[in-house]
């Protein structure tokens, strides 16, 4: 195992077929693959699921969160906030997807936000000066045999740049918000265990699993480490040693209370999980977000080789990263079509700018797609010309374009919408993916207006498999039935 120790971020893939939970794959394995479940916060699998809230209220709340999310992204781009932590002094925690993660040795299970819009993975730690309430016991580093604080001289600590404090030899981060609240923690390393979708579901809601067609009914993941009754090729998860993360002991922002205990950073900056373990996962991850109209579906997040997508229907476009803020994944949107008509949006409208005045980011944490105002107006004009129905006079907030249609479940008379990304990569939505169904046969365009930055939100990423290749700086996508992934 000597070679393993020289690989600080070695990825240890665990499979019951030939290895017990505590035995890593040989380090000679050049690239490992694993997948985890991405759980939408409103799904029945989520710890935040509230079956008493109506679906229209659920949607309204997620639109509210979108507004805060855009504010968060703007403030990061403007240098007024830090991409290290999504936590912000707002009442609504702006995130949408969660994943189950085990922290430490022995691993303690937590729900963490899976976020393509932040870098640092973090959780609250004991002893905590000021912590938000969380449902799971706060992580105690002293009860883990694999916890190590990081020294100031380490590259990860240096990657914190202006947000680090190095009084002693250990590395702390501090971020102060404009309103006087702040967040502080120790930058450390720890072993993280990622549960596979099947063990996640089984641990959360066996009744849902029993209803699905899966043969895995009744798996109890608390027993999987000793059980040998699982099918032999069933990957139950991955254990990764030496992940740099934030052990937070002071949080004066508003967060938590909903069941989340921190965050997994999937952004493009050096501190993010995907950057840290990059070469072990071929610098690739992908996700496939299931439609939220379908019940009891999970989305999937793939790391490594199995994130690869290829085939005739795959389109690829460059990921553009800003030097100053490598966290966000900008895409080069060159034009939009309504039906078969190009809008001829002026060149440069979506040119990425480090200040966030323009450009388009693809983001998993924003619900509704927003477009810079001029482009959005062109879309509305284009819709006016192509739609077979007049728009409603007073569309319900937050929508700007709604139509009364004969059959909202088989929308006809409204056009497809296509985003043309550079590299000949067309991302096309049929009406059922770009319009939201309201009561009384009304459907509304699921896009909004922004004064500056444009964001491709998660509603418009449903049923599309999206691969991030961080080495080639390339985003690939293809239509997919994500519930069957
Ligand atoms: C953070 O590190 C300091 C020493 O550098 C230690 O005293 C403190 O307990 C640590 N806090 C947490 C939450 O790990
Ligand atoms: C999902 O569940 C709700 C309530 O349980 C039900 O009304 C609806 O028909 C279901 N939708 C689908 C697509 O099965
Ligand atoms: C590609 O798209 C076409 C048309 O949408 C579809 O018929 C075909 O099955 C797709 N191929 C793959 C490999 O998904
Ligand atoms: C973005 O698109 C514009 C015009 O379509 C092109 O000139 C530019 O080179 C593209 N940038 C990248 C990074 O592909
Ligand atoms: C779309 O048409 C309606 C009337 O049918 C009009 O009030 C509205 O201004 C038009 N919107 C745009 C962006 O052209």
C-alpha cells in the first residue's frame, strides 16, 4: 500500500464483486468510475420533502430560490461574495440538488448540496462556535481517524487566496459578507464515501424502492458492509481519501434547518471536488436530471469513465472559464431559434465577461433559465410570430409569456426553442420542456429576464445527459430518459 500513500487523492472504488468495503481497488487502476444519486430537494427521496405542499407552491418556492441563486451568482462575479460557500445572508438557501455523502472514518452520513456553482466542499464541525441547526449530528473531527488539518503551505490552502487566514501553521478560511455576517473554518482533509444511487434509495425510503421495478428491494445499506447477498456486480459506492474540505466552526448566515449539512463543490475552481480528484476520474463528470413531473425518480451524477457520452446525438461546445472566477462554467451561446427561425441575436450578447455583465453560465442550482434582457425580448417577439395563439394579457408572475392551449399535456401550436452553442452544438427543447403547465390549460414559457448574466437552469436540463470534461474544457450533451439512467 506504499504507493497508495504517495497518491494523496487516490480514488478507491469499492465493488462488492471482488472487494470488501474496506479494501480499495489497486492503485494501478488509472481511472475509476462511480455514480451517486442526485436527489432534488422536493423529491420524495429528499429529507426536505413535504407532501403537504402543493405542486404549484413547490414550483413557486423553487422560482423564489432561483431569484436568490441569481443574486448569489451575481455577487460572486462582482467579487462581493465568495464562490467558496454558497451560504449567503439570505433567508432562502439557493440550491436544488442533494447527495448522500459519508464523512470521516468511520463514515458518518450527511446530506450535502451538490453544487456546480461553488468549489469548496464543507460541513459544520465540532467544536462549533456559531452553527446553524442541522438535523444530523454535527461532524466531530476528533471521532474520525482520517481527519487532518491542512498546513498553510499546502497548494489547497494557497488556492483560498485572499480568503485564508494563516496565523499559526494551520490553514483557516474566513469570508465576511457585506452585511457583517461571516463564515470561518479549518481547511482540512478527510475521507469521503459516496453512496451509489441504489444504496441511497434503499437507506432512505424502502417503500419507494419496493414500488419500483428494481430487484434490489429491501437492501439495508447499514448492513451492506457485511452483507454478501447483493448481486455481484453491484457497485455500492466509492471511498476517496484526502479530500480537502472546509470544517466550518462559525456560520452567521442563514442556512440549514432543511436537512442539509453542507455542500459538495462541483465548480471549476482548484478547490472543488472534481478538480481535486481530477485525474482519478479522467477529469470528467456528468449528470442526467430526471423530469420532476415523473414521480419517484432520481437523477444520477457520474464520475470518471462512465461519465463519457458518445454517439450520433451528442453535441459538444467549449466550456469557457474566467481566470478570475474559474468556478462557473460559461458557455458560448451564439444564437437562439424559435421554431426554425433564427433570432439573429447580435454577436457578443453572450460573450462571457469576468464581471458578470454578460455571458451564459450552465448551472444545476438555478431552476429557471434566465436570459439577458435584450435576448429575452427577442425570444418573446419570436414566440409572438410563431405561436398559433395570442399570449395571455396578464401572465401570472414570474412568467412573461403564457398561452391557453387545447391540451397542455400534448402541447401543439407552440414552437420548439433551440440554443445554438458554438461548435455547432444545438440544444433543442420541445414545448413540453420549455413551457410550464399551469391550471386551466395555460402554459407559460419557463424562462425569465435578467439585467446582465444569463443562466441555463436545471428545468431546461431535464432529460438531457450533460458531460463536463474539465481537461478538454468541453461540455457535451445528448437527449436521454434520465429516469432510466
Ligand atoms: C480549528 O483549528 C483550531 C486549531 O488550529 C482548533 O483549535 C479548533 O478546534 C479547530 N476547529 C474545528 C471545528 O475543527
Ligand atoms: C404522481 O403522484 C401524484 C400524487 O401521488 C399523482 O397525482 C400523479 O398522477 C403521479 N404522476 C405520475 C406521472 O405518475
Ligand atoms: C438520436 O436521435 C434520433 C431522433 O431524435 C432518435 O431516433 C435516435 O434513437 C437517437 N439515437 C440515439 C443513439 O440515442
Ligand atoms: C465563441 O463564439 C464566437 C462567435 O460564435 C467565436 O468567435 C469565439 O471564438 C467563440 N469562443 C470560444 C471560446 O469558442
Ligand atoms: C406580443 O404580442 C402581444 C399582443 O398580441 C403584445 O401585447 C406584446 O407586446 C407582444 N410582445 C412582443 C415582445 O412583441
